[in-house]
C-alpha cells in the first residue's frame, strides 16, 4: 500500500469530491479516480459510495480513513525526527492531554524552551485517557498527560506536584448549590453527566461504595466544555475536576465532593521508547522546572 495513495485517499475524503481533491493535489481527475479504484482492488473492498454531488465512506472506508491519518502522521513524525537529528535541536513534540489544570506545568516548560529553541513546535491533542493511551501505544504521541489512568509497569512517568479534586458542576439555583460540599447521598438520585472513561467510573464507584450504574446518568462526556453546556441547559449536573470550567459570570457553580476525591496527574511515555531530541529536551526541562519549584 503506497503512502502516496493513502494521502490521495485522505484528501478525497476531506474534500468529499474527487474533482476538488484532484485540484488540491494538482493531478488530473482520471488519474486520481484510477488510483482510488486500484486501491479498492488491492484491498478487495468498496471504500466509497459515489454520487453526483459528493462521495461518502463505507464502513471499510471510514476504518481506512482513520488508520491512514495515523500512518501519515507517524511517517511525518519519523522523517522529521531523522531530519533533525543534528546538533541544533529542532522538530516537533506530540503530547496528548486529558483535561487538567496541571497542564500549566507543561505550558511553562514550553515557554522556557521557546526562548532558546525557536524551531521546536508543539502538537497538543486533547482527549480522554483512553484515547491518549491508544495514541501513545501506537507511537503517534511522545507524551501523555493522564489523570489516574496508566499502567506503571508499561510506562515511564513523572508525577506532577499537584492533585486535582473531583466535584459537581451545577446550576447556581440547584438545591445543592448552597452546600459547602457534595456527599454520596446528595448525588444518588439527581440527573448526572459523567465522563465516559472506565477509569472514572471505577473511581466514582469506589468513592460511592456502590455500583456506578445505580446512578441516574443522563449523558456521558468526553471533554468538559460540552458537558458544561449541558449543565447550563439544565440536563443535569456534571461530575468533573475542579478549575476546568470558569464559573465567574455564569449561572454555574462547582462544589467539591466529600470525603475529598483526589486525582493524581502524571506525564507518561512508553518504556524503552527512544525519544527524539526535542522530546528529550522537553523532558529534561520539565524535570528541572519541577525540581526548582518544589
């Protein structure tokens, strides 16, 4: 499978039209159509449903599209690392991040490095722990910023000197809004919006000392922004970490859980992985920053 053809395929998917894609790629439409038909023959499956107006993907086409993007990114990352293996440190660093205020430690490190290494570029992918771990294992990411969600036998890690706390994001006119903190009995029967991660479900279940499925969960979220909108629209209250939603000037408020439920924040990378020079520099600077700011 030629990676050039995979790039053609991804462009066609994103343009939703072979003619438009051929113009973007600067090749003729018949040439592009033939390349796509050859790809379907090679894979022995239909990738597109063609119509006069646009093309749509079959299930096999969607699978290939997602994999092709990963392959193209991994190729670019590999080439970039080899091209920039000389003494002047430059290149790209790929970091997957769960939502946490602890990202500020990484941002401060990036700012420091930028003063002396202007040709280092950062690619930040926001996602939950399940997605970040998947990308780490595939070699697409250099580092992952994770919340209580990694195998310490599988990854190297640095524990950041801060803990996030869990709580409930709710409307200010909620019956629970006047409380100083939220107990397990407070949330048993109210509509809840929860993270879709297995790790979170297990952690909340442990805090509740009962099965997570007994809660009245009306929606799951991946990232907190959409969850906060659902709370604003009174769909339910969201179990989430503190300091992720600025409630100033809004109709929302955040109350911590009691007994306190804390989350440990780690920067992780694969064991036995050879880090690129930019990634090594980033790791070294982060360690120095944490050492001098205890």
